[in-house]
C-alpha cells in the first residue's frame, strides 16, 4: 500500500488508520480461511505446536417467534389462543460451529 505524505498533520494519522484497517481486513480473510479449515476437523480439541483449538458444534434450535405471536394475539385474545399460537408460531435458529483458540501451556 502506498503511503501518502501530506502537510496536514492529522492526515498522517488518518492514513495510518486506513492502512491498519486494510491490513486487518486482509488478515481477517486469512484468519477466516484458517478457522474454516480447523472447523472442518470436527468437534473436539485440536493441538498445534503453540496453540490448541476447541471446536464446538451447536445444533439447530427452535424458539417462539414473539412478533408472530403478538400479531396473532391482536386478532385472538385469551389464554387458549395464547397457548395455541405460542406452540404454532415458532422460528428456527440455525446451529453453528464455534472455535476457541488458546495458547498452549
């Protein structure tokens, strides 16, 4: 990346911050690729030479959709309607896989 030199003193800090954010973005792409590869190793603890990684897979889950329930309750009031629509108006929250990286002892 080319560094722009300016006579305005605060422009240097602005340019430095821009360069750093660009480097972070580049490094984040590399880190995301490495993390994806580690996650493909599956759930459990995986050791490197300096760090260990723990992969945890969280399954899909279902939960009540409060906006859908509230909309229906405006039409149908009462305890039975509330219970019926709580059961019928659920949304799915997709599962995910998490990765934790720690320095080795």
